[in-house]
C-alpha cells in the first residue's frame, strides 16, 4: 500500500486556485491510499476505488452526519480531487520555497529583461576565473593540470575539486574580486604579495644568478639513485633550496607522486610540496619523532622515485639505516644544518653522493650561493 498526503492552505471548493496561500484559514488535508505502482496505468482503477469509497448510502439507512472536522473536505468527483491534488502539489512546491536539502546554488535567478544591470556587474563568472587559472598553471608546469593534481594541491577530494572548477557558482569569489579591483594597482599587488607565500623554484632570482649551477641542479634531479645532502647556510636558505628541489621534482614528470618524504617545519613562508608530509617541529622533538615513526612505513612504501627529508636525519636517528638503504635504488635528498659524516657515508652508500653547500652572497645578501660537489664513493666489497 502506498499512502501519501497533500497538505494545502487553500480550500478545495474555490473555483480558481490562488497564487498564494490564504492566511488565517484552517489547513486542510487530502488523504489517498491506493495499492498501485504505475500511476499512469492505474489512474482509472484509482478513480473507481475512490468513487466507491465515497458513495452515498441509501436514504433509509443514512447514518447520522458526523460533525465537520478540520480535516474534512467538500465531496467532489474523484477525477477532480486527483487533478486538484496534483496541481496543488506543484503549486505548493513553487511558492513554499526550496525543497528540503536543495542547494541554494541550484536555484536559477532571473535576469532583468529590460537591459538594466545592478552593481557590481562583474563581467566574468567564477568558472571562467577558475578555468583561466587552471590554464595558466598548466602552461607554467608544462603539464596538463588534471583534477587529481589540482585536488592534491588544494587538499580536497577529486569530486570537490571538479565541482569547484566546473559546477559551483562561487559568489564569494566574485565578491572578493569585486572588492579587490577597487584597490589601486600598487595596493592590489601589495595585498596579494602580503597574503601569498613564496613559491620556491630553481628559476627564482635568488638562485638564478648562476645559470650554470642552476642547470647542474636540474641534472642532479635526473639521477635515478643516489644521495644528495643540503647543508650550510641559514634555516631560510636550506628550506628554500630544499623546497625548490622538491617542487622541481614534482614538475619534472607530471605524475603523482613524483616525490615523497617528510619535512619537519611549518610551511608558513613557502608554498608546500603537495606530496610531502609536514610536521610542526616546534611542538617538541619527542612529538615530531613519534609522528615520524608512525608514518615512516607509508613513506618507505611510496612509489615515488625521489624521497626528500628535511631535518629528519638529526631528529629521528632510528631511521638513518632505512634512508641509506633507500639511496641504493632511489634518489634521496637530505637537508641538515650540521655537516654529515661524509667519510662514513662513502663506505655505506654505493650510489652517487652529492653535497650542496649553501652560503650567502656578499654583494647581495638576499641571494643564495650553492656549491655542488660530488663525493668519490668507495668501491663495493669484492670489486
């Protein structure tokens, strides 16, 4: 049995349906109970059953008329009752507001037909803006920006990212841009620079002062296996070079994941690498060590050909053997403040070892000097 009820605020005995509910009228309810599956196929049967259920008894056996209640309605032919009920149901949906669970963004707003436009009258849609940004990112990274890659960058699911770029209207984004365009060009650029983190790349002016060394860093990323150590300089310069190499590795293949690893510092100044795991070291060394050991199996089993570790060697000594073992079949990059025992590493790592020593340029303090040297490794036992 299928039971449905239609609640209306307008009495059924009115000749024409009103376009709005009447206030102060008692609510009336029509109740139908019928065992059908296909509404169109059983319409006639429904009319017959409804007519039989409301047939008037003979005058001889006419019972006493019950007192009229709030739920009783004036008797009408079965077909009229059914048509009025269906018509009222559609009208109720139209004037009662959106159905439950309906998203506001799916409701269409009618544009003025007389040609007038209200402020701000922004000429672009949010989908246009997101599409333009996606095209520019693809041109910059030299690879198509798939929704999977975009989802990894945004830290969202793939379905959410697709909705953001192709479906949602984003009125808040348009409002933000409408406010931003009211700033003078200089203030507008200053606002963007103040709220956007630096994106470290090997083409950055702080590293591009020596093109030959920049090219050597790109060649360094192409090696399939080995160990690269970043040392010297300041915390800022080490984090900058480390993050720039990780970003370059992610852009080299255009695949996910192209790089994996752990970085023990907050990414407040630099745009983080989407495939690395960041742990706040300022919460304490013991806390950072526990978190590193918890996710260590996940990092070791990653399919990424390059592994990056910032401050992990000194903070979590328990994983050093695993790092050196991974250097035999992957490219492992380590960033540390102090110098590592290179003499001891030569006897334990039999793949190429490179040391990047950082320093500050005397003429321009903002620039970072990178000295790259290759360590002659020891021969394998038995060779």
